[in-house]
C-alpha cells in the first residue's frame, strides 16, 4: 500500500504541472511585496579584464598568405626578354633592393608590389631605348627567413616565414603575447644585436596603423614586460585592461583608449597606494588630470540624472506616442498632452509598464525558484521507492525552473481602482497603456471551451463559465479569478464588467507535497508579472 501511495503522489504532482501548463495567459496585476534583489557587486571586485589587443592573436595572421606582397631583398625574379634584346634567367634582389639587368644597369624593386614588377622593368627598358623588347617576368617563391621570437610570448622559439610578412604573423606563430606578462605596446625588433624598430600594437587595433618594416633572416622579435596596467569598465565602448606607457598615466590617456559613452559623467577609481586600499570618486573633467597607478580599476558611471525623462504612450490614442517630460513629472502632467480616441479609449483601465517594477518581479521569481529547487534537492526519503519518487520530482522541478527563469516580467503597475486613476510620479522609460473599450468577456482556464463572450449585465461569473461549456473535471469551482482591464485581480467576485477576463484555476489534490503549493505560487507570480503561464 505504501508503494502505491507514493505512485499516486507522483501522478498527482505530474498532473498539477500539466494543469498549470494548460491555462490561458493571465492578466497582469501589481506584484506582491517581494524581497529586494541583492545589490550587484561592484565592477572592481571582478577579476582583471582581458588585455586590450589580445584578440589579435587567433592564428589568422600566421595562416594568411599575401597575394600581392612587396618585393624585398632575397627575392628571385624570373625574367625573359626577346625582340630588341634577349635574356632568359633568374635574378636575385640584392641587399640594396635592386637587380642588375645585363647591358642596362640596376633596377630598384624593393618596396614595389609584385603587380608593379612588369611596369618597373618596362620603364627601365624604354629609358634605355629598348621599346621593342618583349617582357615576361614573375617573382619566384621568395627565400624563407627564420626569425626568433622571445620574451613574454606563449611559445618562444625560432619560426620560419616570408620576409614580406609583418611582425604580427611571427607573434601569432609564437602563440601571441602572454596576457599576464607581455606588453602590447613595447615590442622590439633586433637585428645584429641592435634595436631596429619598436612596435606599439594599440594604433593597429584602433586605426590599423603598423610601421612598415621588412623582416630579414636571423632577426629577433622581443616582447617586453607589460607596463602600468589599468582595468576600465562601465559606461565605455572598450572594456579591457589597458597598458599605459611612461608619461601616459593620466586619466586623459585612458579616456582616449576606453572611449567612455556620452552617458558617462563620473568615474570611480579603486586601487592601492602605499600598501593600503585606495578609492576615489570624481567627475569626468577631474579624472582627465588624475594620475593612475598599476592595478587600478576605473569604472565609468552615469551618475548625473537628466533634467528630462522620456515616456511612451500606447493603446487607444491618436497623435504623438512619445513625450519628453521634466524630471519628476506625474501622470496628470502627461495626460494633458495625450490625444485619445474618446470612442475607443477605456481611460479607467489605464496602467503603466515600468522597468524598475519588472526588475523587482524578476528578482522575486528567481528567489522563489531558488527556494523551490533547494527544498526539492534536500528532501529526505524513508525508503528506496520514495527516493526514486523524490528524484523524479527534482528532475521535473529543475525543468520547470529552467523555463520559469527565462520569463521576462512586464512590470505592470496598476494605477486605477474603482474607476479612479492615481496621479503617480513617472519614471524614465515608462510605457502608459490606455486599453480600448471592449464589449466582450474572455473566459479561459479550466473551462470546456475557452472563448470570448458578449458582455451582459444579467450574467454573473458562473453564467459566463457556463457559456464557455462549463467547468472541466480538473477545475476548482471555488477559485475563479476576475481580472479587470487595468490589471486589478478579484477573487470570488460576481461583478463582471465589459473587458474583464475570467480565469478558472485548476484543482490540486495533494495533502503532503509541499512542492505543488510552491509551484502554484510561482505560476501565479509569473502570470501576474508576465501575463503568461510557462509551458511544461
């Protein structure tokens, strides 16, 4: 008997989930008092951001094969001349970047593109009076060079490549710059023990600028240790860890690199000075002349409220649908600017969609789901059969919670009651909804045939349910929700008005399963916050 009792409980639990899944969408009403969401952790508590420029080294430079590269020292030129003069052979570009044409003299080719080779030779022959000489020429596979890549790279070593390739290709072959130690702004090219060039990769990332330096055999590329590094995040286009060169440790440099958004008005600096924690909050103007230190975290903030807010209006209106208002404006201030259609507008049904309310509803749902999952995972069992049932319940609850977390509440604020609309303060981003008048009543939930019925003052709730085919076998006849157009919810009321929605809730027969009650509460929360019941 005990085993069959547990089987019955499992069946009832599954039935309850399916019953809630079968409901029609519920109308919205203000959320119940919810536990405030935990404040987000400050950005400076997060780990270091990725270095600016680290996305360069994904293997693309190492694999790229330039189709029209520059000619340089060591390249071999296949040349055939006939007609005015004859020549058939291979010439090598010397260290000075030229080749020696027999009876003609030196022709400088270094720095030219391969596509410009024929034109350069033709120009030299014409200048020597050989206009009738025909030319065939092409660059043979250039002599590969070997370059040593060392310093703060992931895979130091000696790598082969073409002299026409950039320093980025060889850094890419070495696995890229070590993000923990390496500098993206101090890369040296050594030749014969002397520094021939210094590369700063930031201009390349920002504007595609890179010094045109041709590599040679036995060159050495050295990535130096990174300099002062500062994390930047918040209201900026580039959130990353930026390296500052000597003399660049003022906020002005970081502003140029991080590119704060126009909304950024203030800056929070967190770091260490003389071994002690250091925090500073200042305006953008003052930040530009503020010195920064290694390891600082800079957060760009939008902390200055604007003088105006933007409110949208939708529904039974004509004319403008967006209104800029002074900060602190109230609903009555807005109503004088709204052009409504008096024949269609249900002004007593007015309600507001608000972002801050949606965030609180989301936090309340997430907290309820967390408690539900915790209770299902920690439930004890007195037998192996009950343990199997508990495991099955936990799996079903996990699937339910996954779908429930994907719900985005609408943040509906009920501003009217008894035909009167409260004059509440508006917030930036509010959407004021003025529903259209309706002569029908929508009946849904646990009824045989959910449908919209024409309103009649002679009908009460039970009459409308009867008009929709009556209750199903799963209905709870004592739990009927009456939802007004403005989002108000009444339970067990017979005063049905035009535009109302009647929802018959299911009957849940379970005496011992607390999970069913918890799921019911969450389903109601979601229905109120998002006007829907999640499918299971």
